[in-house]
C-alpha cells in the first residue's frame, strides 16, 4: 500500500513538473530516470514500481497505457499544490499585514505543508545481521509484541515508526524493540521481532557473526531515529542517501547525466521577432556576411531551432551561443551569441549580443558560402544542394533529437552489427535520408489521439522486429520529441520501386555506341552483382551505380539507352546505396576502409 505524505506528494509534484513539464505526455522510462537521478525509489513510498507510484499520485499524475505495452505519464497542473508551494516560501502579503506592528501576534491556522523529499529506506540486507545473537527462541511465548503489526510495515512507513518509537520509549523498552527490531544491542526485546518478522534470514544471521555485524547494526537504527526527529526538512537524509544509491545501482546512475539543454534553458526564445531584441549593429554585420538573397532573421530563427533540437547550444542560462549554417573562410561555422537581461527592453529579455565570423570587409558581394554536409547532396549540383533542405535539418526541425552522438550510438546498439563508418556518419546519412523518403511518401504513423508517432528506420535487431523511432508530442515550436527506438511500434517502411535488371542495364549500355560503355556492359555481364542502386535525396529518385576506377559512376537510363551522368566518391556512394539495401557489392564496401 502506498504511503505518501502530503509533503512527499508536494515534493514529487514540484520535481516531476519541473523535469517533465506540466501537461506533457512522457514515457514511464523517463519518469524513472528523473526519480533515480533525485535518489527516489518507489519502494521508499510503499509502491512496487514507478508505475504504481504514478498511479498513486492521483492529484496530479495521469497514467496512460497504449497498445503493445507503451505507458506514458502526464503531470497535470494542480492549483492547490501550486498554492502550497507558494506558501512554503515567504509569507504572503496578507500574513505580513496581519502581523505588522504586532511582533508578538502570530497568525493562527494550519501549518503550511512544505515539500519533503521521501527518505530512502535501506534494504533489510544491511540490517539482517543485527538479530544474530537472538537465536534464543525463549521470547517467542511472549505474545505481547504480536498485536503490534507495525513491525511488518516498518520498512515502508518510517513516519509511523517514529511516532511508535516515541510512544514506546515512554512506556517500556520491550515495546521499543518491536517497532525497531534493528537494535541488536538491546538484551531482552530483540528476540521478539526476530522469529516474527524475519524467520528465513536466520541462517544468514548465523553465518555473518564472524565479520561482527552486531556493532554496525545499532548504528543504522540510531540513525533512523535521529534522522526522523527533525521532521520538517530532513537535511541529514541526502547525506545518507547517495551512498546506497550509488552502491546499489551503479549502472543507471550515469543515465540522467547528459541533461538536455532544452530543459536547462526552459525560457529560451522560440520566436526571434517576438522574443529577441536585435540591435542594428549586429544585424548590419549579418547583412554583410550572408548572401544578398538571405533573410538574416529567418536564418537566425531556423538555425536556433536546429541547435535546440540537436543540443548544439553552448554557454550558460544568460549567454547562449549557437552555430549558423554559413561558414567562414577556414571552414568553421559563423556563431551567434544571445544574452539574457533581467530587465526587459521593449518587452524582450533576450538580445542578439554578438556575431562571430569573418571581417565584413573581407567578404565578397556574394557573401559567405553555406555549409553543406552529408552524402545526400552527392548527386546534385552545388547550386541545387545549397537551395535544398538537408534531410538532417528536416528531421531536426520535425522532432527534438538530443545529441547526435548519443542518438546514433543508441540506434547502432539496438540494430544488427554493421560497419557504419567513422563516427557513425553513414548511419546518420542513412537515418535522415530514410526519414526524408518516408515523409515524402506519407508513411509516418500517428495514433488516433495524437499521443505518439513513429517512423520505420528500416533496420532490424538480431532476429527481431523492425526498429521504429518513437516520437512523443511536446509544447513549443518543435511539435515532437524523439522518445526511443523500439520494436513495439508499427510504421510502414519506405519503398524504392523496382530495380532494373542487370540485363536491362547491359542492353542500354550497348545501345549507347560508346567503347567505354561497352566495356562497362561486358564487365556487368560477367558479374551482374557489380551493379547497385542508390538514393538521390535531392531529386527523390533512385540511381544506378557501376564501379569506376576509384569512384562510382552514375548511370542514367533513358529511352533504352544509358549515359554516365556523374562520378561520386565511394564513401558517398555507399551511404546513398545503403539507404536502398544492406546488400552491397564488394567494390563499394571497400570504400569505407
């Protein structure tokens, strides 16, 4: 049975509301991360697991279970709890006025509830050795302690234990032992709880007398009583909590470490026109650095959204720096710094404080060039690539992704082992181009109530179901957030049409009446597997690739004739070909080595 005090509930409301957001549906796994990071365990509050704890917090937590076992939690706003949080701070204006001029007069009324962090209850494993001197079963006939059922609830409800201990201390020492069986130092009372509460661990107690656990036992019991004496805000509790948490659960501890900048900077601007003051000096610098046909304000807003989505922000709460899509002469990106001021100017708390780039006088009239990265632009001209939206940016604008490094490592860990190149750059190209294709084909899946969405990554775990990227809704200018990669979600994979047969390509090469193409046709005839298909994300088409001397040849089939339309690097060719199929010829795979 859940044992949650008003102070505990208020603490959890403040914690979950701050970390998860109010009115936002969050996965149960994320709730568990937040609780673990704060050193809170469901067992401390009498709950079997995190879901049971959330279901017990009916005043502000709503648990929703979807098909295939997906469970989400929504923190709902509770005005009464909000008022309690306000009252837990400084006295209200009415209270100050009532006591003004009368320092001896205090406002009467119920004591304000303060947020109280649940105390971590150590598992009985450390306390079991205490009763070892109690093999004597003589106290069993004494049936006096039996009516006190508190011994069983003791590890769950420590507040009750405190009250019981006080009452028992005033009456007899024997009763005190029943409530807190831990003090093995007490002579007579200890045997009573041993046979009753923990008969099974007796053999363990006999085996442990050698390390002399008896002296250690009284210490935790004394700490338990002393810790609960100051009930308002148990400052000593955090001092004892970190030790068991880090010792018992070493692995999950680092999980919450990579905090999301989105939450750390909860008040970051989302609309540059409405939230950021842009001085003429900084705007003038941008106008001189960027091409003449580029809108600096639109660029600032779009690139800041991308930086928030991929956690590419640097700085503090008051100073935030992020990169633009344009690069300097040395290849490094132009950066912009925003500064927050306590006093709003023209209703705006943020100011465009600095633009770091090349000196305007060294930039030509065409402006700085755009930073174009990724294999997706391999088939397009420089002009077409610069005018197109990269699949990477498209995915980041659609959903908050978090750090690319962490995202790619998670996906690579779930999928079958495969060579994804240095820094998993092939996997990044693959994922973003796959999303681009599926979005163009309308294959993104969404629940009827809009509570979640998913898209098929096209990857498989070892012998498992297709891996889907699961998205959950969020407030703000980016409507979705990547929750996890799962095999329980359903979505349709992208299709790339029927591949032309090797014979069709051979006939088209021979019809071109070119010696070079005839040689390609002869080579393809000897080994049809040398031909492969690759995805052109800019044109949204599938291209035919054949091996060149040190690169890949792009062959265009039209009117039953073939023509070589371009050459691309083996590395880019493999990334684009991997989008279509995992089965690639050896000459192309060698491009990754």
